[in-house]
C-alpha cells in the first residue's frame, strides 16, 4: 500500500477556492470547493490529482511545513 500525502487548508477569509488538477499529459481542473472563513479542508494527492490550487487567503499545512496564501485581489 502506497502512502498518500495529505494537506490541510484553513480559510482565513470567505470565498477561498480549492481546485484539484488532474494528472497526465493534459492538466485539467477536475474538482473545486469554496471555503468560508474558519472552514478547514483536508485534501490528498491521488492517482487522479497531481496538484491543488488555492485562491484566497488561507493557511496550508503540509508535511513540508506551514505556509500562507495571499488574499484575493
């Protein structure tokens, strides 16, 4: 069984978008969630998800550390 990496996203403003991007030769959006301030989402990379895009002010926790995304402009 392979280990899958998880990330935790905590919205610091209303309307933070979390977008999953597909794996393969053509990267496409395949899933989108909208979080409001204080909401938390736990996401993981899978055989279908190669990247996760976060738009809006949020705290992102990964095995590699904690980082902040900036507010929407």
